[in-house]
C-alpha cells in the first residue's frame, strides 16, 4: 500500500477503440480470456446504428371490428408483399393456438388482430384489471378467429402476393393447422441471415433487428415473464401485446431489403430459391409425423432395465462393494484407488478426482483384467439409450395424432444439412444391436409400408466431381466397389486380392479425407502405426493426385478469399484466415482447414438431397399420390406409402433422386421397403 503509484480514476475510463485491432493484439499476446471476453462483448453489443439510417418506430394499428378488418383486407389485396407473424399460446407447433395475427405491408405501419386473448388479461380504459373477467372467457373487442381467417384467406393465398416471415415454418404450420395455407412464402429473414453468414449469432428476430437495423425490440419475457412464473401470451393484455406483435411483422418487412441485397451481392439466389420452397414441405413432413409402437418400447424398456440391473450386480461384485455407479467421484475411487487401475496420463477433474469419461474408460480396457471397464461402458450405453429414446419416445407421442412429430431446422447446420430435434430422429444409433432395435419401434400404418431411398457414397461421388481425379471418376463410372478399388490401387494388387482389412483401411481413408483426417487420426482409427499411416496416405495421394490437388487448392482458396462454396453457391466463411492472428492459434487454423475441405462436399450433398425432396414432393402432389414424405436422415429419405402405390412411387423416387443434380459420375440410389424402420429390404 506504500508503493509510489499515482492512479487517476478518470484515466481508467474506456474510450472508443478499434475492436478488431485489439482482438488481433490479444491473439498475438495470447490473452485468451480477454480475447473471449472482448469477442463476446462485441457480439452482444454490435449495433450497426452508424451504418443504418434512423428507423422510425412501428405504428401499431389494432383491428377489433369487422369494418376495420375489411379495410385491412382491402389494403392487403393491393399489396405486393405481406409480412406475417403469429403470437401463440406456446411453441409446440402441433398444439399451439393463435392469440394474435400480426401483418405489415409498408413500414412503419403494422397491424395486430387479437383473436385469443383471455378475459383475465383484459384491462379497462383506466388500465385496471377487470374485476369481472375470468380466464375461461375470451377478452372483449376481439373478432372470432373463424371470421378473421376467412377474411384473410384471399390475400394470404393469393399467388401474386409475396409472403415473408421470420422463422416462417412455425407460423405457416400454425396457420395450416387452422385451415389456412399461406402461399407463396418467398422470403424468410432467419433463413436469409443464415445464408449470408451460416455462423451468424443474430438469427433471432430481436438480435437481427438490433444487428441490421439498430432497433432495440421488446423482449418476450417482459410480457410473459420467465421460469415458473411465466404465463401464456393469451394472458397478456391486448394493449401490451399489440405493439409487440406489430413490431415483429414490421421489422421482418424492414429486414427484407438489406438481406435481399446481401443475398444478391454474394450470389446466393440459387440457394435461397432452394431453401424457400422447402418451408411448406418440411412443415408437411412435421405434421405428418411417424408412427410408433408403444407396446414395443414399453417391453424394450423392461428388458433394458433387467439388463442394467444385471450389469449393476456384476459391477458391484467385481468392485467388492455397492456404490453409486453414476457418481464420477465414487467411481473414480473404486477404479483408481481400490482397484489400482493405472492413472498415468489421466487428467483430474476440478474436484480433484481422476476423470471417468467414456474415452478414459475406453483407454483402460487393455489394463483391466476384471471386466469392470467393459461392464461400465455397456451400462452407460444402455442407460443412455434407455433414457434418451426408449423411455422418452412414447412420452413424445401427440395425443391427437398418435404419432411423433419431430422438428426440422433448416438453419441448424453451417453446411446446409437439415437438423432434427424434439426428438432428434437423425441421431438414433444404428451400430449397436440395441440402437438398431430402437428403429424397429417406428412402424407404418396398416396397409402402408415405409419406403426408404438413400444416396450411395454421395460425398465420395461429389469428391470425384470436384477433384476431377481420373482414377476416382473412372471407378464410379464403372460402378466399382470404390473402397476395394482404392485398396487395390494403394497396395498395388488386383481388386480380387483385396482383404477385408485392406478394404476397411481404404474406406477409412476415403471418408476420412473428406473431413481432413491426417496420419495420426488414421493410425488411431485403423490400428496402423503412425509410420504406416503416413506411408499409406502418401501412397494414396500418389495414386489419386487429383484429390491431393483439390485439398490443397480448396485450402488455398479459403485462405485467399475467406470462404468456400458448394456447387450451388452455398458459402461458409472462415474469419480465422482473415486475421494475422489466425496463424497463432494452430488448432483453430487446422480445424478451419478441415472444415474448408469438407464444406463443398458435405454442403453439396445437402443441396442435392434438398433438390430431390423438392422435386419428389411436387411430383407426389401433382400425381395425387397418397404417399407422404416423413423423414430426411442425412442422405436418406423415408416415405410412408400405401401398398397399392409402392411400385410406381418407388420408381418415381429413385428416378428423381438419381437425376437431382448433374455430376460427372452417376448418382446411385438404393431403395428399400419395410413395415418398420429397421426391417427395410430392397
């Protein structure tokens, strides 16, 4: 405290500064924590007010009478574009009811049509809660939903009036469930933001308005609260709800212009034209749902519980005492203190115990002569499958439809792949016997069958096209077993002499290279030594020089222009290559190189199956088929088809998928049929 230091508090105030320059300096000095803090702060506070004209506030107009509704419909019918949004009782697309309808055609005016506010939320002119309102009643001064829907039908289904929304699929689905199919949906501001920057943190409407327009919108939690005290939007007063809802439609409309301009500047029109027609298709898939055999899952849950109890007894017997297997601390004590398993190279947790993570246990198998490690790994796997799928799936069945309705997220993956959630039906494990049995529980209706078709080795075929490697092109054109052909080329032997292990190694390299795999990873995955793996990859590139050239050129392109593209023009950006500091973070740099190699391939695969989905769906509608598209799982499409339509729909599906995109090698499609998802046969 006696150090001769003078501190002027005024000098400690932060001034405006160049955030990017400071970030680069922090990178150079390896100030990792400060780098993270500054980046988060910049992201959180990034408001483009300086670059955006001042935005006037939304002028909210509440529609309460049929006369006002008629005037609005007249305006809508003469509009070129209608921005729409719904306020609902919840976020479950299959059960949510409409509380308010939000519309805008020209900023700053926007309309709010209340249709589902409860009387308990109604307020008198003095602002006091009505003493006579009950939550069993609708608030006064609201038009009947049926009246509003019928009035809006003409403008919202007019093919000559463009419809735009933010996260359009949700609002489209709610409208569709209530008997009004909005068409055409030409623009979704969430999808557009994702296309312009797939890694954007501003996909939510509130964030996007702040980021693009410099407008601070009201957070939903200010109206409905949060946590246990959160209420339904139906309980919000109309006076509070109207400005909130109207602003949603207004800001969506205002965002269209800057986003469209950027889409055009970046040459993303083709990708946008692919994504937008998918919105109603994905909605139809979600609403169709998939059938589930509840009895099967209940029995499977009992069988797994019996296996888990048997494993538990076995683990206790080996350990010599009962303990909480799910407690990492107790398990660590048993394994490393009592049983003396080796701890060399193992990290400790923040609690001071050695880690018992899955990869740690897996690495201990060779040192374990008791069998406890194998039992623990099986116990964990079965427990996770039981809780995540076997127990959970029956609880997710919709009471009205008797089916499970997943959600498909178009903006969930940077590569363009669709993501599935609630539940995630793309991630059901199929390598283990138990994982496979879970698929058996997904069943078709009586008189219908599942029809699945998937692209065979589509990413390798795209690799052949983009690399123009002569040997790889020829192998696919001759419909050869690509992994066997690769092994024969690398080992310098006849195709017929390739062993199982040689083919397995070749397969690991073929697919691994798409994801930027190096010699270390190949050695780990294939049981080769590091030297053998290095020699194998060297020999591989000697036989397939076009692939080596593609990998090098793609990495160079990413570093030079900061992004790579799919064949359709879908971009992925790599900011790490655009800063001098990027080279100082070797792991981030190498990861970006791997992602740059992968994106044109995996992203093109995503584009191709989306093209196929669009064409197949339209063909089914145009042909008046009953067949329904249910799921998209990576390179596979799953339909549910009446038995009478099987042959014609199968031929149609294979033809459309095979010709979805013109590559320099054929797109090969394999179709299969079955009464459940597991037992699909050609």
